[in-house]
């Protein structure tokens, strides 16, 4: 273990303890820098050199960590951080097979214990070999810290502007936060050591071989899939009939309402897409492999199934679009529609792999998933929900004020365009969740900062009676239809 690796691990722990206690923002990127350097130094010492895909995973992980720095919404932030952790683990392991891509992100957790023991052993070895050099370093660091504290306190008391600058740049550390910050310090050190140990001695998931399934006969393999293709074709034919015949005719014949028809099949179609991917995987495992004719049969049958599945994906998205037109957009509706779009992209990648070879497919699917999470976070579902529902209010005069109060600060720019008193009532809950402006710069996202600026320039003035009336779905006021709150029991 190089001394640089140990120092990077210590710096990671210090930054974790000082910066991560107030929340997530730019601080997560700051903490990641020394941890990445620790992994780089450990990999270099072990003779590993970065490869193109290693750089792809690393750059993708850093890009994903920009989401908490830019956006305030919690769910996209969680997905981005989890995906960044997965990409970082893939960069450390260098996986390229399906088993490696799936299990690679889990390998980092296996290095938590071994990385810690490895770090302790490295400290002991360095301490035994350089006892005379540690004391001057520690004395120098202690003197520098004392000087900074003493003169910093004097200058802060002498000038209010310098005190404000110093207070905004430095973490607010108190004795009461000691246990929490100590825990964050330990987590940072252990995480950095785990990343460094993985970079130096990765688990070789790609060396685990999975035997292909026993090939089936052509008829035994192809007949069930051909039947499934015919079923898909019949369903798509019905969908085309609906498209050209009009939804009003279908609703009159089935007795369903507009929302019931739109939501009745979305979840089923989403499940059908997922099951189709499973069917394709199992079919490839037991596909006949005797020669060119078998390869042509496999590509033809599975290619048709993929094309028909893409039409099913389009049908599911069309149903969701109908539902959004009728009842507005929500976080859940954005999330499931985004997932359906990504599944459609995966199917396209599978088709390309069937035509050009599939050695690149596992990593391509992982990249597409990370890109989808990044786009989902940067767009911000809360901002999109607010924009679409404000536009819907302009055309239909229907809006759910109560739902807006559950959104994050990302929704403030769109909600700020509403007329009063709608604007104040919609922003009341978000302003309450934002709290004061005393959060440190490193734990404040750009979305939060922008929202505070908007609310400071145009303060809200919610009236309890008006806001309460808007939040009641069934009132006696004749103007209540302007604030119609659509409620459905379908989970969307």
C-alpha cells in the first residue's frame, strides 16, 4: 500500500465527517475525489492501468453525482447515487459479461472488511518503517491548525464581512454532532479503503463461466415462440383498430370510462414487456445451435418478437399519455413511463446484438440504464410534473393544489407562473420544506438555491380559507371546478 493511498483515505474520512452531515449536494462530489484518487494509486501500485471502459464507468459515475448537486428531488437523487455506486464498482472490477455486470456492483461491499484490515496493516508497516518522520508531520499539522483557528477567530471578530464569508465556507461543527460526524468519518475511511482494495485486487467475475443450456430441437424451441408472436400480432391488430376506429367507439362498446381504458392495460403491458425480456433470455439459452439455419431461425423468431414488443411498448406509452391528458401528470406516472421507455431501448439493443453480435450487450445495457437515470435526474420529474400541470390548468382550468405541496424545490419555477391565489397556495408546502437559508453551500442544490431566490423576490401570501377551499375536491362554491382535484384508485 502506498502512503498516498492512506492519505487519500484519511482525507475522504475527514471530508465525509465535515461535509456530509447537513445533507447531499456538491459535497458528495467533493468527497468522491480523494476516494477515487485512493483507488487510482492502489491500482497503479498493483500494476493495473485504466482501460477505455474503466473511464466510461468512472465518467458516468461522476456525471450521476451531479444530480444531487443540481436537483432537489429525493427519488431521482437516490437513483443517481445508487447508480453512481454501481458504475464505480464496475470501473474498479472491469467487468464485461452479464454475470460481471450484474454482480460487479456487489463486489465493492465484499471489500469493506478486507479493505479495512488491509489499511490497518498498511498503517502498521509505514509506522514501523518511518517512526522518525511521523512526529514532525503531526507537529507541523497541529501547529498549522492552531494558527488557522486562532487567527481565523481574530479576523472574524474584527470584520463582519470576513466572518460571514468564513461562516459560509466552513462547516458548522458542534460537540453535539460529534458521534454523527465520527460515524461519517469512519464510513468515509472504510469506503475509500474498500474502493482502493478493490482496485488493487478486484474479484474476477468474468472468469466465472456459465454453461449454456442444452439446445432444444427446432420445433420444440420455435413452436411456443411462434404462438406467442401470433398472440402479440392479434393484440397489436386490435390496437390498430382502436387507433383508426377511435377511442369513443371502443368505450361505447366496452362500457369502460376514459380513465379505466387508459389505465386498465398499462400495468399489464409493462409486465408483458418485462416478461418478454425474460422469455428472450431463456430462449437464447436453449436455442438450437447446429449451424447457419438454426442461427437464422433464432434471429427471425426472436427478431419478430422484439419488433412486436416494441409496438406493445408504444401502446403502453400511448395509454399513459391518454391518462395524463385526462388527469394530469404525477411522479409515479413519470417514473413508470420512463421505465417503459428504457425497456424499449433495451429491446432495440437486443435486436442490434442479434444482428451484429452481442459481446458488447451487457455493458451497453448498463450504460443505457445509467444514462436513463442521469436524464431522469437532470430533467427532474417534479419540475416536469409542475410544468405539465400548469399547462393543463391553462387549457382545462383543472389543477390539484394539494399535490403540488408535496413536490420538491425543483417545481418552484413552473409553479411561480400560476396566478394568485393559486401560486401562493401551491408554493406554501414547498417553502415550508425549504426552511431557512442557513444551509451550507456544499449541501444546497442548485434547485434549492434557485427556489429560494424566486421566493425571496416574490414572497407568497397564502390565505388559509382560500387554500383549504382549493384542496377540497367536493365543495359547494360555484368556482370550485377551477380547482378540481382528480382522485382515482388505480395507484397512478
